[in-house]
């Protein structure tokens, strides 16, 4: 299919999608042009849950892309979902984060709930009638989630949950909390789906933050909360794997969202470079500005290719998907922070105004480098993988036989 519009950024990656998938991207583009883009500044003015945005995403079937067809979703391939999330991220982090957040919070229900629980909840999650929140992080367990202190104890036909969670997105609007806890009398971790109104659940007031307005966060406390065994996700001991499975999808989504925002930032800066003249000529005619734009566009296209490969690997179920997801998230989110900073610089004082979108982009960019594993954690994952594989990897043919220490 030919490019949908004459954009600053290439549409070449759309060629990887079939006609139905391309039509979905076109629908999302139209929504961004007509609804999410024009409303983004208003939506992000206050950090309260953006119900209209969420309902539009659900009504238009965008929330449903995360869910299997048999429950009303479209089970979209990741190569499509990254295009959708990129489109949303280009104008509105609120809407993009609602889609990555749906993956994060509902994936364990798709992957680990009993058939009866799936049949009860997934159709309603697809339509946006109900929501879930993903509750992993704790005061003593952020980057290092194995430090979790929340604990679940077997008790008759259920579990007793105690502990607390921190930074939980959508806790105040979710009907169900997907909680990962340590098994008190067994090995490893357990995933439990906890009703928000279960006795012993306390959800704090929303906690103020820098950006990502429209998707507030809260703190959770659990005191002797009884959870029926029917609401266990997977088996006892599966909790960590369920969380990693959800995080894997959400990381690729974070990367796509960051790329969308970086694309939006360059579009805005490039438009400014056309509109503004300094020292007798258009800003965009100065070589220093052209070089900045060239670096931004080149790096973004390289990063889009990496994120696309990570999504393809996810769709194929390749063994090295997690490493590529880490590379994609690391590269795209760090790049986004740099591009948004440079774009704001290029737009001068206007970039710093609340009325100008880059102020919002700048605040939103930071979280992509922290949530779903900070950049440094992903570097550790990638570097550990390289070091582990190096010993058995094909040697570079320039080398003599024997250990390199004998050179
Ligand atoms: C707005 C927002 C929304 C969130 N939503 C959710 C949610 O819905 N559910 C949920 O469970 N959690 C959520 N989180 C939590 C988020 O996932 C964590 O903040 C993140 O994983 C980092 O954990 P931490 O904040 O405890 O940082 P820490 O673990 O204290 O790490 C701090 C910093 O130290 C550095 N660092 C850490 N480890 C290493 C290392 N090994 N080597 C080098 N440097 C390192 C990194 O720079 C890191 O940013 C959210 C957080 C925010 C701010």
C-alpha cells in the first residue's frame, strides 16, 4: 500500500502489515488527527483518569487488540500494535500508555486465568467495561523485583494476602488488581487477581507525579485479604514468569510509545524551523540546525527498525525476544529523551511554554526510561546475555587458536 499521507517520517514499515492491519492503522491515524491530537493538551492538564480517552480507545477496538478473538478481541500481532502505539504516542502519551498499560495489567489474565475466569472477565476487559491494574513494585522491590515482601499464605480453598505495593497505575479505577506476591509456605511467587473492594484492600489517594497525566498512580496495602483459589493466575510458583510475560509485551510497547513521541517532537521542531527566521534566514537553513534534525531523524529510523525486529521476534516466539525487547526499549526510550530535549532546544522559549506541546513531551519522556525496567537494568540484561554467549559463540576468524591471554 502506498504511503497514507506525506509525512516527515517514512511509512515503509507499514508494508509488513496486511490490508486489514493497515486499515486499522489508518483508523488510529484518523482518530489521532481528529480527536486525540487536538484534545491531548486538555486531557493532560490534570492527572485524573482520562475516561473519555479510555472509552474512545475501547469503543474503537484499540483496547481489544490486546485480547484473543474468542473473547471479543483481535489478538493483534505485535508488528501492528507497535504501529498503533507509535501513532498514539506521536500526539498523546495518555492514550498510548492506556494501551501499553492494558497489556501490562491484563496479560496475566489472558495467560494464566482459569477458563471460567477468562470467560467472565476478558469480554468485559475488551470493551473497557472493567479494568485491571498491575501490582508488582513495592517499597523494597523496584528494579530488583525478587526483593518482594508481599506474601500469600494457603488457607483452605484460598490464600491470605498481606503486604503493600507502590506506584500502581490505574489503582483508583481498576476493578481488579493483578498482584504478585511471595509464597509464604512454598517456593517462589504467585499471581493473584484481587477484587478492589475485597475486605483488607486499601487504595491510597492518587500520588502527584511529573508527567503521564491522565493515568494516575496510587499505593496499595493488603491486610489479611482473602483471595479464592479460583482467582490464582497460573499455578503456585508461576507469579514471576507471569509478570515477565506481561512486562515483555509492555516493554516493546514502551519503546513504540517513546518512538512516537520522538517523531512528534521532530515534526514540531521541523515545523518551527520553517516558520522561524534568525539572522536573516529560516532557522532550518542554518547548517547547525540541519545537522540536529539529521541526527534526530536518522536515529529514530534506526530505532524504529530495532523495535520492529523486536516485535517480529515476539510474534514468532523467538528465543532471544526478551533481549531484543530490552535493546528496543533501552534504545528507543533513551533516544526519545534526547530527541525531545533537542527539539525543545530548537524551539527556544516557545518550547518551554506550557501552551506548547513539547513541554508535555519533555515531562512524559522521562518515565519511559524508568518504568518497565530502567535503562540501566536493560543494559544489565543485554550485557549479561552477551557475556554468557561469548564463550560458545563463533570466534572472529582474525584470531589465532587458543586463549587470547596467550597473545
Ligand atoms: C508513573 C509510574 C507508574 C508506574 N506504574 C507501575 C505499575 O502500574 N505497576 C508496577 O508494579 N510498578 C509501576 N511503577 C514502578 C516502576 O516500574 C519502577 O519505578 C521501576 O521499575 C524502577 O523501580 P524503582 O522506582 O524502585 O527504582 P530503584 O529500583 O530504586 O532504582 C533506581 C535507579 O537505580 C538505577 N539502577 C537500578 N538497578 C541498577 C543496576 N543493577 N545497575 C545500575 N543501575 C541500576 C536505575 O537508574 C534506576 O532508575 C511505576 C512507576 C512510575 C513512576
